[in-house]
């Protein structure tokens, strides 16, 4: 099971992971906000939904087990994860459960367009954490990207009161703003830690193990949220909340189920990107999807697109371009061309895309 994965397979896994990340990253904040906007009030329940969808992993895990059984025979292990990895991942999952609660609390109080811009700061925290934890190489372009993204998020703090939802107190709105920033910081720290777990796992690393890691993380996060729900008597309140939901009881449960599935796709996609590439690349992809989230928030929730958001979005886009231009230059310098004159940029970029592989963004495990 720990056999090396071919480059072609890793490319396919990376593309699938990016697709799941795109669905989860753009849809997740929308369904969470929809729950609260249309009458949902249970923060612990929202936290619970962000991790409880992990049983969908059992299908690919069983498929992987039967596939390995054909080659390994009776020696095939149903669960590949070893105890040290299990303890580390369960701890991270519990930590993420706390982050999910913070995110849910903040999502109930600030618009999606604002929360997604704040989430862009995750790249800054990821870059710093990746530099110290996994020795991710930083260039002047990546540092510039981190600064721009941080300043972009800070721009939202000015005149933030103008974006406050109707009926929301100024104190609660500011608290939501601060907690969303804290959730981004935690998320930016967690993914480099997971990359470190991947590298230091004292066993063969495979995509099946990645799915096991996600299942354990989500299970730990679910237990954390479940305790909060029991203490807060959420289970008794859910049926009443469903009947009072503005969209109707059936659509309430549809929103609930969608919540669980979409967030599981986000986690699955993120862990897959970290496995096939790096934590920093995962943070960049989340930032890339920022404009999509902005547009969807304006369309579905009629969020105000204030000048501060425009400035923040421009700075975030500038930071994203800076990061990828730095990666382009680094990749270009690593490829030995036999040319007499300097190649045009488009021709060089095409050459890079044709020869690109996931390992160009990371140091191999």
C-alpha cells in the first residue's frame, strides 16, 4: 500500500482534489450562511455539520481495500494507519472542531462576501507556518503575496460597520469579524501541520492513508461538536427549528445534508492537494477561488459590494498574481533550455505547462 504513486496518477488525484476543493470552498460558506439567514440559530449544530459527513469516505476506502486485497492477498490490512499517526491526527481533528465552531459563530454574524475576503488571509498564515514547519522555500514574490493578502484583509476593517447585516449589533458584528480572522489563522496553521504529519508518518504514504487521516480527523471533530450540542440541548431544538425554517422543513434538512457533504468535499480536496502538492499550494487555490465566492454571495444573498471590498479583492488578486509569477520564474529557472535567444514568455509558459508535474511545487515526501 505504501508503493510510490506514478506521476500520471498523482496528476489525476490532484485534479480531482482541486475540483472537490473548488466545490467545498465556494459552496461551504454559502450553505452555512443560508442556514443562519433563513432561521437557523444553532452554532454547535453548524459546527457538527462541518465534520459529520465523513462516512462518505467509507465507500472509496472499501474500494481501495478490495483493490489492495487482489495484490496483497490475506495480508491486506483493513486499517493501515498506525497508532502514532492516529493520535496526531485525532488531536488535529479535535483542534479543527474548535475552529469549525469559531467559523460557524462568525458566519452567523457577517456576510459571505466579507468572510471570504477575510479567509484569504489564510494564505499568509499558511506561508509562514509552511516556512517554519516544512521548510517551504519563500521568494520575494511569495512574501509580497503574503503582505498584500494581509493588507487586503485589513482594508475590510475600515468602515466595516457599513456592511453590517440588518438587525446585527455592532458588537456582535465586530466579534464575528475577529473570530473569522482567527479561524483563518488556525486553518492556515493546520494544513502545514498535516503536511508535516505526512512527511513524518512512520509508514508508507498513500492516498488511502490520506482518506483514513481525513476520516479520523472528521470523527474527532464530530465528537467535539457532539459534546457541545448535548450541553446546548441542540437535539431537542432541531425539530422546532426545522418547522420554523423560512424555506420549509424539507429544504431545512436538504440544507443540513448539503452542509455535511460540501464541507467533507472541502476537507477531502484540501488533504488531497496537500498530499499531491503542498499546504502552500492549497492556500493559494483557496485564494484563487475568492472571486467566485464573492460573485455567488452578491447573487444569492445580495451582499453589498462596498469600495473597501473592491480594494481588498484587488489586493488579494495582486497577491495571487505575485505568488504565481514567482512560481513561474522558479520553475523556469529549474528547466534547462537549449536556446540561443530568450524565449517569449507565452512560449516558455506553454513549455512549463506541458512538462508540469505536482512535484514541481513541493519537496517530495
